[in-house]
C-alpha cells in the first residue's frame, strides 16, 4: 500500500532545514552517503547521508536505511523514511518510471480503473519492481477489491520484505474484512520495521483495547 507517516516534529524540522542540508548532501556519492549514514558520532553526516540516498540509493541500501529508522535523531529518521519511499519508486527503467508516474497521477485524480490498467502494464514490463505491485494494491483497496489487494501485497513482500507500507496495507484490508486480530498482527509487523508510524501505533492500541473488550464480553 502507499502513504507516509512522519513524526510531527521531525517532519516540521525537515521542511525547515532540508534545503541547507540537501545542498551539502548533493556532493555525496552513494558510497559516501552510506558511510555517512553509518557514522554514529556525526548526526549532520547521517542526515546528509539519508538525504543523498534518497537521490542515489539502490534497493540494496534499504537494510541500512531501515536501521536508520531507529536513529536517535528525528531528522535522520524522517529523511531515512523518505529515502526508502524514493528508492522504492525507482524501477531502473526510465520508460517504466514515466508510466509509473502516470499511474500515481491517476490515483491522485481518483481514476481507479485507469490506474489499475497503468500499474498492470508497469508490472508486465517490470515484474520485479515491487512498487508497481504496491501501487496497484493501493488502487484495488480504494476500489474495494480487497482480495486482489491482498494478493498484490503478497507480491510486494516477496520482492521487498522491508515494505512497511504494504504491511500496514494488510492491516487496513483486514480491518475492512472485520478480522481485527489479523489486522493487529500485520500492523505490529509494520511497526517492527518502522517504529515511527504514529497512525499505525494509534490503530494498534485501539485494536488491542477492542480485542481485550471482546474477550471480556465472551466470558
């Protein structure tokens, strides 16, 4: 599925300071960015590294970006999350990326059937591109095609086990299917990958309370 959950403070700070930090990050190579992101003693370097990986990172860099989601610095966490989404949205084929962008525009315009067709073509051309499956899963969810959405989420996870968006998507689908225990399971998995998903955390707490109450009502 799709979407971004930001820590409020981290996002606000990111918007205010990203311009200056991004200018510094622009000079980093991918290798330098990875090294900077791993430097526990240099918070500014980690920020620059995460930003640079948003521009130059590859799927092979996702594990390190995932670790940065637990950084002590909220800006590093926010930049790392943004970088992961940007890496995921690059297929490695310019023509496929252009088609993918068309599908995203169709989603935004609520042209669901057209977006399904577009993402289906993205998948046909680049079946290993996990985000093509993820975006189609999102459109199917919005169209109420929950079984199809679940099937596409399965394809996402085969290709990208770090995809906290798809894990959250499972939870949203299972909530629609009135399977709260299953929804809770997947939402907790999403938080294990990315503990910064505030709305997911809130839903988890709500589901825990609801399931406890249901158990009490059956006694």
